[in-house]
């Protein structure tokens, strides 16, 4: 799909961004493993989460999609999944693939997990290495640990072995994969994290009645459990989706918008801290603080920004927002340096290269480094034609670029926004004043 985007004179209004992608996936997974029916309100009905739903349906879990983005997962308990009769397809979703590799390792049946072309080229060894240490058996192709992978559950005798594993990189997908496998281990497992990454799995396992403990030094211990209990959950708005509109309102002239009920879990809210330190006018009006997944309404106004340095422990707390933050940095006074972000290279695209290439074609002064980018601003952006390929986050970043560039911008591959934000372009138009 090819779209033309015109500059915005002013953005006004209030929107509710869709439910959090990471939490939606986990809601289906823990719902399926629980006894009883889990109700997930404000579920993200986007392609990635639909892939997770389809996979669980193929393993015998009945899932009803109701009106208003409510999903009912009729769980069958920790040992209730059944052997799929066809391939399990994670589509474009790295989270689905990596979390499912952990879960499927603990089942006593065989399964084959695959994905689309982009996902088949993303590394799975980050999860297969610790999972093999737990006794998981995988058959891979000649390329090594890339999808499609056969998980040989039926050849394993008994439970998986517990593990004590230090994550080489702070990755929520890797720790979550090990946590899910640990539910099928013969004893308690320990995961040591170099830096805190998003903690939705830990929160959700605890909420569903699992036995998980997180120490002050970010060490996670998972004890065996026999049963999880169905829950009624309202999923917060996705801060990673809100990031596009936050940035649009900061950069477009005379703008003021409200984003309602956005999740502000501290492991995800790095973008708010960075933007505020750059001079952004963002008011965080807190709503429901009683839950472990707190939400807030965000009031965002046009702002003059200054360059900054983004590095270290901050990176996992805003990893998916770095392409859109890079766009904001092109409009900030001074130099912005993003470092310690090598992980960007193994996302839906190599996001250091793809972000730099897209922003360069708008006329930005941006340079790729081995672990991030250097951006000098402010530079005027000019409408361009971009082909972001199958990376939803760079598609949406380019669209916001088009809003603040002079002239019109052509975006090819615009349909890929559906991976995480099905109504993205119509919501964007609603904010034009
Ligand atoms: C995710 C974790 C992040 C993030 C991805 C979603 C998750 O990846 O980039 O979009 O839901 O666990 P890593 O933490 O593995 O870098």
C-alpha cells in the first residue's frame, strides 16, 4: 500500500492508543495455561497478536474475539495444550516466536514453529542456547538456529532441567522464554539480568498465581507451580504506539493532544524521561496507579527540544522508540548521541541502518555508528519517497516525518503499520486541525 502524507499545520484532539502489544501476547499465553476463562479487555487486535492467538487455537485452546477488542481465552491449565496438526506460524512476531520456543520446549509433543521471511532471518540462538541447557531438543535447518525450528517435545524424557542463567543482553523476549520453560522444569530456576528490561511476564505470572520472585539486583527466581488461575485484565494503551503521536505533537506547530490511558510501567517509560530532559512539554496525569501496570493520560504540546545522550540502562526502557526518538532529535538544538543500542540491528529490520537511511532521505544530518546513531539538529526535513519494507516501526516513524517535512511524502509498504497499530493512519488524520 502506497500512501501520501502532507505536512500538519497543527495537531489537536484526544485519542486512545490501542492495547499494549507485549502485554496482549502474554495475556493469551498465560490465559491458555490457566484453568478457567481469562478476559482481556483493550486487547491489541493487530497482526502480531493475531499470530499468537492462531498458534494457541492450533494447540486446542478456544479463543473468542468479542466486540470492543475484548478477547476470551478458555484456558486448559499448564498441561492442557494439545499437539498441533500443522505448522505454528508466528508471522512477523519475534515476541511470539521467542516466547513460544520456551513454552513449546516444555511440552511432551512435537511442534514446528515458523514465521515470515523477516522473522526467519532473525536470530533464535539467544533463546535456543539457554533452552538447550534446560534439556530442550530442537531440529533446525542447515542455517542453524533460525526458524523454522522443530521442537522435539516427545523425545524428551520427563521435565526440563532448572537453569541458573545470566542473560548476555538485557532482553525481555529471552528472559520470558526461559520463564515459560521454567514452568515445566523439575526445580527452581534463576535468571540474572545485566539491566532491567520490560517486566510484563514477571508481573503477569505473579498475577496469574505463579511462584516468581524478583530481587533488588534484578535476579528472577521461578519456582515450580501446579496451577495458574484465569484473570480479568484491562490492557493499558501501548506507549510504543503513543510514541508516534507524542513525537508528532512535540514537533508540529501550535499542537496540543491528549493520549488517554497509556501504560507507564517504568520499564517502558524511558521515552517520557528522555523527551522531558530534552525540554518536551509533556504532562503525565496519572490514572490507575494501584496496578502493577500503571496508566496515565499524556498531555503533549509543541516544544523546542535540545539534543541529549541516550545510553546504558535507558536503552532497554525505550528500545522500540529509538527510530521515532531519532526523528525528534533531527529537530532538536545540538547533537543527540544514541549508544549501547546494538540490539537495534536484530529487530524487524536493522533499525540503525533503516532509521538512518529514512531520515537521511528526508535531509537529516544523521550518521550510523556501530552501536547507535549521532544526529545533529535542527535540520529542516523535505518530503521524500521512502520504502521502509516490513518494519512497522520505521513505517510509522516515516509517516510522522512526513507530517513535519516540507512538501509531501510517499510511503510505500504502509500496510506494515498493521503489525502493531491497525488504525494508525486514520488516527493520525483525526488529529489534524
Ligand atoms: C518485547 C521485547 C523487546 C521489544 C519487542 C517486544 C517483548 O525485545 O523490542 O518489540 O514483548 O518481550 P527485547 O527485549 O528482546 O530486545
